[in-house]
C-alpha cells in the first residue's frame, strides 16, 4: 500500500462510525467521572455525611439534640488528645456537638498545653479525654477516655480464651456532663441497705448516675435522721422489718417535704413497721405473691408479671402510653386503701396494675394453681402518692417488687422499667428537671454464622454459576452479532 493510501486509510479510520462511537463513549465517561468528582468535593465542603452504622453511633439522639439546642450558657467541650492519636469514633461524636450555637469544641494537645487540664482535674490523663466547661458559671466536668470507651473482659470456658466486649458511651457521658454543668442544683439519692434490700442493678445505677444523681448509702444503724442533703430516699424491698426509730425518722423526713421510692418485697418475716409506712401513703400489703392467669406474664413464669400502664398522668408516666409494658417479677400483692379511710391531704394514683384475672397466694410454695382462699386481683404494682403537710409537699412512689430494677429486664426485653424509674426520680427532683440517660452503643463486630452446606452452595453460585452465566450471555451476544 502506497504512503498516500496509508494516510487516506488512517484518516478514514478516524472518521469511521466505530471511532466516532468510541470517542462519544469516552467523552461521556469522562464527563460523568468529572461530575462525580466535583459532586464529592462539593459535598465534602458542606460537611454532609450519612451514618450507616447499625446503632447510629455517630448520630446524636433526639433527647441530646433537644437539650443541647436549649442551652443558653456558653459551653466549651475540650478534646484533650495528642495530635495524630485521636480515636476516630470519639472524634466524630465530639464533632457533632459543634453544630449547636452555644457549644464550641476545641482540641487541646497536652504536650503543647501541659498545664491546661490542672485547672479542671487532678486525674491522670489517658489520652482522648474530654473536659466540659460552662464558661458562664465556671462549672466543669472531666470525662476520662475509659468512661467513654468501655472494654469488658470475660473468659469463654468452652475455649478457655479471653473474650472482649467493646462499648461506646461517648454521647451518654458528654450529654450527662452538659446537664451537670448547666444545672443549678444537684440531686442526691440515699440508698438504705440494712434490712436485706435488693441491690440496684449495675446498669440501672449507671443510668441514675449518668442522670447526675449522686448515689450514696445511708447507714440507718447509726443515723438519727435522714441527711439534710437527701433529695430522694430509696428503700428497695427490705426483707426484715425497719425499727421504730427508723419509721419515725422516715415519716419526719417525708412530712418535711422529702421524696422517697418505697419498694415492697414478699417475705415470710413479719413487717409491721414497714407495712405501716406503706399504709401511711395509701397502700395495703396483703403478704402474698401475685400470679397472672391470662397470658400477661413472661415466658412460662406466671409470677413474672407483664403489666401495662393503667393511667398516664402528667407526672411520672406522661411519656408513656397504654401499649408500653413494665416487667414486675415476684410482686407483693398490693391494694389501694379506700380513699374514705385516707387523710384528706393525701393524693394516690395507680400507674401500673395487674389484670382482673390475676390472683395472689399467701402460700405460694404450695401450688401456683388458683385455689380457694387466694386473693382476687387486680393489684397495683406502681403507685404514686403526694401529701401536703404544713405547706410542705412530700412525693412517694411505691413499687411492688425490688426485682423491677435488676439489669435482666433492661438488657434483654423491650420494657419501660428503666424509663419509669428515671421518670419517677425526675418527678421527685421537681419541675423543670428532665433526665437524659443516653444508652451505650455496642461496638462489637457481629458475624453471620452460615452452615457449611449453605456456604458451599452459595460459594458455588458466586464463584462458578454467576461467572458462567455472564460468560454465556456474552458469547450469545457475540454470536448473534457475528451472524448478522
């Protein structure tokens, strides 16, 4: 082929239909890629992001957003960490608080500012610590990294190896600190533990403390009065009776405007003084265990009651509805005393109660079947009472079981036990108090266990069948084009 013909062939190849189609496709692809790049740069400048994590660990809860948005004091959240050693998950959560008008987030490198934290805490820095400061009032709170990133170690006795559970509580701790530094007064709850009371569950205790309620033990053996700084008295189901002096001490505290959570527990021990205290607030104790007979109980245990809210009041239960449930295991049979037999200043309301088909046994060890002599329901399981005496108002909540506050129900069931308890404490703390206890987030990776047979089948489908289908489709298209 001559040089002239070669040049003509090359020119024609550039003007051919295939070349034009290829050029068109290349320009379109380049244009689309350019748009995608520019769009990503634009979104990056706006700071937009989407939280795709299972528990939305980077997204603040609605309660936090509402509370932080209502703050009028000037708050600074100091993120104390060396440059380059930031824990990414914590950093992303902290950044979320920068969106509120009265909250600023500042980084403080302890190597560049070695004396900075001494003004707020004498604790040893762990790295990735937080200090929340109210610049208006001067109040502050230090949050160590170990309180926000929790590692629990346990032993798997099947493999005899250590297993670790990782939990994030960054939002919970920071929001709690925001409440602490913006509150005018702090609440203290004294727990009585001298008569075989059931201990408050660990998770429930953490929720209470996260709500900025200080929990202390009251030594009633040596005490002559309830401490003056006590805002809430908590007696969680004593199994031996309180003394005469304790009864007088508790009544004096309540008559002077105190608040108390009184819990009844089934026990074979005589409890005349404690029963007297409950009756003082309108509740009769029947010395029995309540059972349900119409399916409103947990699993196969008719003594593990699943109760609905009887009334939604404007105090304790205003945030709940009739479909919400409370689990009340091994409940003492409680009834309201007829209002005609109560003093006129006392107001008593039923919050949660059992069904009309429930019954209570005074000898539960004999049989769980309903027999002659059993007490017919319904029974109250959560009661609120308030009394005004000499211009001082006392607030009392009475629960039918001390096991209502154990961690079993909080961790494994969709119930309102913890919410009800926190709302009860809020009611006693007074108007304008709104407890926010943000739950922890699980950081553990969850793996899907696929049986070997199913894994083999899906492996064959992905590795063999799908590629062969794609290859066959391509060969079919190629053959048809070649034929035409």
